[in-house]
């Protein structure tokens, strides 16, 4: 019995072992993925928009998103933008550069907002990942018409609200809403857009909207000041020049941003400013070189700052600039030299010397384009006061006993004052200046001719001048 069982097991093993040793056919030879025809030959479908994109696997793990983005942009590029003769875009057809930029903007906008597309197929190999999308043309047209109507309604509501702001004398908010309305309409500027004038208070088309924006910007006026602001060269700081901005109805232009620029390259100013609640704008010089003439400053409405973080409004600014043309507002200031009056008293033992050597040294130090010396104190920005006198030095007796010479000491007090305020902004006393001779009067004269006087005076005037001019 045992022998029979043993032989049965041997027979069963002989039968099963060859079968177990065999491998399935699909494990012996891998199935080769065939490259789809659409990868090498673009499909053509009269009822569908086609979008095919590829992502590079070697550039990172986002290759699938890259392929999808490229496919949607490709799909958007298939959607032809027909320019209506009644559209805003039609008016700038002669501007090739603008048309090219605008078409790119439309394609990018479409690729971000396309809906209803479906994935047809995908394919990948070791290096690339491909996707194939399609979009039904009728479905796209239906969705686009619905979305356009929603956008036009949104723009109409903004236009209507802008008139309410205008009635409430909120110029900035009114203008901002009108630019926002243009911004939301940007993807449809190649098409005819018509508003219900009852809802938009007479605004029928985008042309009316752009004209409204231009008229609003042109209503800004600069109030001419009664006195011209004076700018002096090489000052450490400058007081703000305040100009008033108003609208044609004489209402102050409140809280409105401007870009500022100087028509003269030798005068630098702050580049941005905002009017306050009274319509006043502060323009501040930061650097002034010597000029003896009037200088104009340009004030341009800063629409980008007005829109702030509003991405929709800011997106429309570049396009809007093609349809509005506003000239810069001009305000003026005069650049003139710093005026200095010199008051110098030069005595020798209490009597005038008549030589004016210190006064001449001061004049020579301040001689230049940036400073003008005036003859009347009321015409001056600064007054330089110099008082000099001689006296017999305490060592004069010793010198006379030994050498039969007299010793005179010269003391010079010099100070700088602001003429309008009377404030003393620099003060210095010069001493240790001597002259000797057989008589005191001659010793005093020699003290004025001392080289040491010129050295000390030059040093003092250097620091004094830095209070007047900062190079």
C-alpha cells in the first residue's frame, strides 16, 4: 500500500513540476506603450477646441501641472479673437505693439478662466508627460456669453456707484470705481459692449467710460500761489513747498496721490505725494544745485497708488492708458543764490583801521554761484557779523624792557545769524594773534597783517560756511 502511494506522489510531481516552472507570457516580455498619434500629429476637429501640452519630467515633480498649464494655454490660443468694429480694441488697430500685448493678455486671461474642458488622453515616457484636452465650441460660447453678461452687469454697478460717490464729493472713490469697471471689462475689449444707460446714468459704451475717466482727470487744477517759493542751493534740509489742488468746481482735491518730477535735473524732489483733506500737496526738494531761474515741477495722477492692492483695477491701467491722454499739471519755484550780508567792524585800539582786511577775506570765501553778497541786511538770508579790535598785551612791558618793542593782541569775534529769526547758528572767537612794533598803533596794524590771522580766519569761515551750504 505504502509503495503505491509513493509511486503516485512521484507521478504527480513529474506532472506538476514542469507546469510550475513555466512563467506567464506577460512577465517574460513587457508590453510596449504605443505613442498616441495626437502626440506627433495634431488632431483637427471642427466642433472642438484642442489643447495639447507637455511637461518635462527632468525639471521637477510639477511636470503634470506644467503639462496642464501648457495645454490650456494652447487651447486658449485656438480660440480666435474676432475684433468687432464697434469695440474699443478696434480703435487702436494701428498700434501693432499694443495689439500683440493685448492678444497675449486675452490668451493668458482665457487660460485662467476656461471652463468645461475635458481630458481626452495622456501619455508619458521617461522624459516627458503629455496631456490632451478638448472643449466643445458651443459650450464655450454659451459659458462665455453668460460670463460676459455677469461682467458687464458688475461694471455697470460700479459705474452707477461712481456717480453716487461723485455726488458725495468723493473724487478718489468715484475715479477708482470707474477704473475698476474698465478693468473687469478688459477681457472683452475686442467685443462690442453696451450698457443700459438707465442703469449707468447715460454711459452707453466703453468709449463713454474712458471719456468719463479722462474728463475727471482733466478736471484737476493746480492753484497758482501768490508768492513763488524760493529754493537755495546746497541746503541740508528744505522746508516743504505746499501747493493746492482743486477741481473745476473749486472743491479741494482730497486724499489723491501724485507722481512728482522736476523739469530741471539740477533740482531733485520727492517722487510721490498725496493731497490732504484740504487739497494741499507737499513737494519737498532733496537736492538743489546753483541756478538763477524758475523751475517747473510736473504733477501726474498716480493711478497705480490710487488702485492700491486692487488687482483687477491695476490690470486695466496699462490698457486704459491707450485711451486717455492727460497733460501734467505744472507748479513752479525759483532757484536763487543764498544771500549774505557782511557786517564787519575792524578797529585798532578802538579806532577804525580803514583797511577792511577781514571783510575782504570773508567776501573771498563766499564768492561763487551759490552765494550772493548783498548790500542791505533786509535782502539777506544770513548775516555775518565780525568785530575785531586790538589791545596791548600783558607781556608788552617785558618786551619793551628787553627789546624796546610794544606787543598788540588782536581778538576777532565772528558769528552767523539767520536774518528772519535772528538766531545765532555759529559763533567763534579768534585769539592768540599778535603784532609788535616800536609803538602800539603800529603793533596793532601788524597784528592785522599777521599770517596767523588769515589761518585762523580761514578755518573759522570754513565751519561757518558749512552752516550755510552743504555740498
